[in-house]
C-alpha cells in the first residue's frame, strides 16, 4: 500500500470530503493539521510547489493536489493505481 499524507485544517469541507473519499477506498492516511501552524503550513507549501490551500494530498512522493485533483483522479480511474490497489473498494449495501 502507498503512504498517504493529507494536510488539513479544522472546519475545512474539502478536507472532510478528501478524507471521506480515501476512507471509502479503504486506505489509511496520515492527517497533518496545519490550523494555526505557520511553520507546518510553510512546509506544506514548500512540498506543494507553492500551493497554500488545504487539503494538499501526497501519495508516496507524488503531489496529488487538493480535493478536486483527488476526485478527478478517482473519476478517471487512475487513483486506484496510485493507491496500489487493483480495483476500487466498493461499499457493501
């Protein structure tokens, strides 16, 4: 499985959506809360090539981007490969 890191802040609806999508995929991720953490946000921006909005998502050494980028990868069918999964984990109804 891939190592997933997601930079977030409190009360961020896009952060919640990104974490929800990753959870539905059945993968574990490390959340890094940068709320009020100027040093942490600076580190995030450096890793994210200047992007300062949250969430910022990294899968292994790949900077995925924000929620819209993560969602687009999922819709195109490319997210599972990045996550090291052969097929999507679908919820049981």
